């Protein structure tokens, strides 16, 4: 093939403190290099916008090296191989992996999380229901939350890419599911589309009495994507033997210095609680099996999802800022 001359890239221009804004990124168009032996060229089709990207650019990230100034913004993407010098990777293959906010990625197999079967639908689905959000929802809930039929499960960011799938899986397992979300529209969406028994708009003030009213039997599993004040409202309702799945801390703008937060130690002790964090990349070997399960539910119509698709590479930084403002309506995707 004739390689494109220019690769449009979004690079980190300066390190943010807290939530990254568009001013922290810049466009950097470069000539596309040739392939070395063992490499292949991916043309990105869709780019992911994820809450975890805040941690990837902030200096305080403690589970991965922060993105370097001047480097392509770290991001998951789905793309198609357009040239290859790797013996086991062919032109036309579709992959989901660490291809960054750019048009093209010169990659090796180390960048690939899994292949994508276009028979499953639009490539964008590799970033959502069949990607990190869907896989996280399934594994974090079932492995750490261990919900049982008849229990009450509370999910924060309940209409988001992860939360919406958590709620549906918990309902499928026979649980009563309560959502916490950020608008009246999303409250309605949780109940009408995602099968929540009830949902609360935290922006109107999340009172303990309000939460207790929709959780009359207390809370057995708290799937926490936010930490902060939302978590402060849920923890007092946890039952003996309750499980807290810490899947995100989106409500905390910075961990440097650490914010003053409620002390959980007494609750953990007297209620014999389990509080465990979940990082999806610890579980890469299980991705294919989980994707197969999610795909079967989607095919039978029992698992629904929403996407918020925005067009063009240059909108990605603003899309990330919008995600933290709660303005997305489903999995945030940039389509190239």
C-alpha cells in the first residue's frame, strides 16, 4: 500500500492538575514512518473517551506511568490493519487496543487487547459494551460484588457506560437495583431503559433519608464509580457483610494532596464489610470469554446500551471535559 504522508495526532501539551481541559492538548501532525519487521499499521476508526484518562495525564497516577508531555494521548481505540510486517497479523484484521488519539498507529501485538469481530456490529461497540466498560461491569460486579438474588445493589454513575451495564447484570441476577445519576433525563433512562427499580438525581441533593426510602432493606452491594459525597451517603446504609466495589473515583478532582474524606474503618469493622478496588487490566486473559457472554445477551435483546458518538479527531479533548461535566449520553466515542 501507499502509506499516508501525514498522521494527525493529539498530544499532551501541558500537565493538568485534576480534570484535563482542551488547553492541555495540541494537534501535532507528523509524517508516518515505515514499518519495521514485526510491526503493523492500524487505521483508527473510533477512539475512546474514558474517565480513566484523567489519571493517565495527572502526575499523581499510581497504577500507570503518566502520559509524557509531547506524547500522543493514551487512549483505547478500535481500528483496522492496513499494512503489516507481522507474520500473524493480516491486512483487514480488526483490533481493539492502545492506539491513541490519532489517525494511525504503528503497533506491535503488545498494544492489542483483543480482536474485534465486525459481525458483532459497529466498530464503536468494541469501545463500549464489548470493551473496557462492558467487561469491567461484568467482572467487577460478579467477582467482587458477588450479588445474590433478592439483595439490593446501588450503582453510582448509573447511566454511564459501566454503570448502565452493571445495573442490567445485577437485575438479571435477581437483585433490586438502585441508581444514582446526574439528571432527571438520566433518572428516567435508568428506570425505563436499564431496568433499575429506582434512581436518584444527586444534583438535587442526595439525602440519607431519600436513599433510605428507596433502600428499605439497606444496601448489600455498592458499585462505586465516584467516591466523594455520593459514597458518603451510601456507606451508612450498608448491611452486615456488604460489599463495596471501588471501580472509580470520578467525584474527586485531585488526589494531590489527598482530600479529607469520611473514615470508613469503623464501618468496615463492625459490619464486616468487603471493600476492594478493581483495575480491568489485571484480567486481560478473560476478555474473550466475557465478550462472548455480553454478545449473547445483546443478540437476544436482554442487554441494551447507548453511545454518545462525536465526529472528528479535534473534538476529543472537549469530549473528555464534557464527560467529566456529566454531559454524555452513553459511551463517549470519537468517530474518525
